């Protein structure tokens, strides 16, 4: 069974002042994703920035970026509905109207560094239902032990498909679980059977926890969203060095990478839905045409 490698080229927080190689504009993000695909990534986890580098849920910017990526490669598109702490929930949720194959679902309100990550229960339920109706596979981002229970409640309410649930165990966000092997193990032990999971290790434990997760049977994610550094004191010169060190890790652990078709199977990605979205002028299917 292959490892699904996700590239996360641009998160919601870091700026080019933090790392000048951070891609922020559509063509820069597309270049980074296409290079990662060539190196073996099968999923692209996407955030967008406006012309000033601020996080945005602008549908035009999203559509342009996804179009540039899809012209270059068939990587599976996973839109972040986390977007950025400053963006209202409704705008974030509207991104699923672009009908990516996957999108993140953040189940709970939480402190996030010095900010606040707003995911009110009723809004999360509405977004989960919309994703279910559109056939968009959620990636469930769990930052704390109770977030897993919140996801399982959504499943029990029928808002999440219980087949091959997909989790990101996020470690290292201030306000969530610390980036320790102990926390990772605790969460892995509690995951439902038959799920697909990866660690999102934010900060300097990124490499170590990614290695531990791979050894435990998880998938992998790499990119500047999660760490700006290749090693202590050395900024990564773009996403590619982080992608390459992960593909080397996979190889050294005697594992193989899943291609896009295998990733689709492993994730049990739903067939495209036929439900019409509310505003057809702003919606069309995006990403891999499989
Ligand atoms: N950077 C992650 C820790 C999402 O993409 O939905 C938080 C995040 C959530 O960006
Ligand atoms: Zn993200």
C-alpha cells in the first residue's frame, strides 16, 4: 500500500518576510505544486493569498490557482476551509462550492497562537452537510483529543461518511496538542479502524514526527505551511527541499509513494456529485478530472 504524500506549499500564517521562498501568488503556488507532483506528491493542500500576501478565500484567486495547477498535473486538490484566522467562516465555507475532490474540516473552536480559530458547532455541521451533498471528501483536522470525539459525533449524526475517514493529527499549534511522540501515539491509538491519517507536525518537530508517523502506518505531508526550516537555523529554499527529504524518508523506510490513482482508491474518494451548487456562475468542478 503506497504512502499518500500531500504537499502543503503555503499556510495561512507565515509571510515572505519569514521565508522569502514562500509561494503566495497563483503561479508561484502552481509551480511549487507541479514540482511536488513530479517528485511524488499525489495531493495538494491549498491556501491562497491576496496581492498583499494576506490569506483569502477569494473564489477568483482560488479558481485561477487551481486552473494553473490542473493545466500542469492531475494532482488531487484539497482546499483548506481553514483559510486564515482573519477570514469569516461563511467565506471559508464558500470555497467548497468550487467542488474540489477534498477539503479540510476543522471541527472545533480553539485558540491558535495569539489568535482565535472560529469553528462554531452549527457552522461546522452545515459545512459538513454541504461537503457530504457535494461529494467532497473531508480531511478532518484534529488539534486536540476532544476534536476526534467531535468528528465521531458528526459521523454518528450522519454528517460524515464512516468509510475511510481521513484525519490530520495536527501537533505543535499553540492552543492545540504539543508536538510530542507521546501525543501522536495517543491519538493514533484512538483513531477509528479503517481510517486514513497523517501527522501535520508544525515547527521544529516536523521531520521527527513525520518519520514516526510513517513508521506507524500513517501518510505524510510536507511543505512550508508546516515548517519554514530544513533544519535548525536553515530556512528551506522553497517547498521542494522539504518534499525531497520526505520522499527520501519514505524510500529509506522501504515504503513506496501512492500515485494519484492509488491515492483515490486508498481515500475511497467519492464519485463526483451531481447536486447543483447555489450559484453556477461561480462554481465549476476543479482539480483532477478522474
Ligand atoms: N496550518 C494548520 C495547522 C486548514 O488548512 O484547514 C491549520 C490550517 C487548517 O491551516
Ligand atoms: Zn492548511
